[in-house]
């Protein structure tokens, strides 16, 4: 990251309101053997094993329509943006939770 900049990971609702112009970021946390080895080495060297992560999740109110914003229509392809129409913030959240097996589909 360049100094003085802030990295933001866009979410699905942001992807929807921009008609797909900005894509949602992918986030995954993985604990690998290399991570385990680095932790064990830090312990051996009497170094801190703390990891600080400042994560902020934001959501629109559950009933907000997250269709592409007409004010941004100059950024997105009208035909491609149709796939983002008609979903509320709650619909998007439940789709993501279902995809990650955090809820069951009805």
C-alpha cells in the first residue's frame, strides 16, 4: 500500500449499487503450516504472536433496494447491470451466508 492511502475491500452491496463496475473483494483467512511454523519460531524467540487486524463490516439497512444507482449509469453496462436488479441488502447478505454455508437455504 502506498503511504497515506487507505485500502478498502468492497462488498457485494457496493458491487450491486455500482452495477458491477466495482467488484466485491474476496477475503479468505488460511492457517497454513508456514503460519504455524512462524508462530512457533516467534514463541521460541520470545517475540509476540499477536496479530492485529482492524476489520469493519458495514451494511445497508435490511430493506434497502441495492439495484444499480441510476446516478452511476455512466460507469456500468446497462445490459450486464440487469443481473444486480431487484435485490435488497438482506437478500444479498443471505445469498452470501448461504454460499458460505452459514445458513441453510429454504
